[in-house]
C-alpha cells in the first residue's frame, strides 16, 4: 500500500466569537483546456503517421470524429512523457546549491518524502506510478527542496524500470551534492501487472538505493526507514 493515502478534509469551523476572520485572497485555479496540456510547447516526436497506422491495425477508423486529433495528441503526449531524455540536470538544479556559512553546520538528515511520480515500463510502455522518498546527509552543502522532485521527474519521464529509476535518482543526488550519504525508496503500482498479464490489482513494488552512511550505518538507515513509515 502506498503511504499517505488521501483522507477526507475536516469540516470548516466558524471563527471564535469576537475574532475577525482572517482575510485570504482567493485565486481562481486555472485548469488547462484539453489541447493546452498536450500543446506543441511540449514538443513532438513526429509519430502521428505511425499512430494513425496503429489505429487502423486495431480495426478503428482514424477519420471518425473522436479520433481525428488523436494521432497528434498521442504524439505530443509521448514527447512530454519521455522528455526526461533531453533534460539537463545542471539547468534543473539551476544554482540552487547552498554551502554552509560561518557558524552554520549542515550535517543532519534532509528528507523529502511522498514525491509522486508517473513513468512508463520499458517492457510494455504501460504506466507505473507511485511515490519516492529521498534523504541525504549533507557534506557542507544543501540543495533547494523543490529540486529533488524535479530530479525525480527527469528520470521518471523516460521508458524505465523501477529498479533503475531508484538508482538513477540516488546517483544524481550524490553527483550534485557529494553528500555523506543518500537514501532513496520508491513504491509503485505497475499497470502491466494490473491491466494485463497476471492481473493482480493489489500488488505494489518497493525498491531502494542506499549510499554512503545509509549503507554503512544501520542506525542512520533505520532512522530514514522509520521516518518514511511514520513510526
């Protein structure tokens, strides 16, 4: 089971008597139109013709209304879902590495957990998805917290194996920061096991990569595992 299952929000309570309610500016969320999220800005693989041929092989009519734009949509979607091949880690980190100043000491565990990811199995090109937990012990340097989920996206947006994905994330953090240790755990459900093949809907897969003190020191490793489990 994946951690941090969603729960129902608690009912809204009225402010206490005599206290003015806090003024909060409401910003209307912007939801993309259907074609916006698959816009040409995400690039193209130039596979519209091939997708059209696949539709024909399936016995479909690519000229019917519902499928007229499907080859282009699939082309752009695949370009987005495999955009990690062309990502530049240097640009992703973008100078967000900070060294300790005089009087500071960065030597305690930094953990970002429950990072959602979506990837595609390289065997069947069917999605697998879940959460990644990343921790490191700094060696005088830390990275902006938002960069760790971005690193996950770089390697998730490729044709992948979960085992490889886990180690690529760990190796990248190690190369960027040269920390005293890195730990990564990935938990995922694989649609190639749920939608086809053995068709086991309740199964999940956990992989891990431990480097440095997380591999060498059982106490540090157990602290990390306790934190991600909420023990």
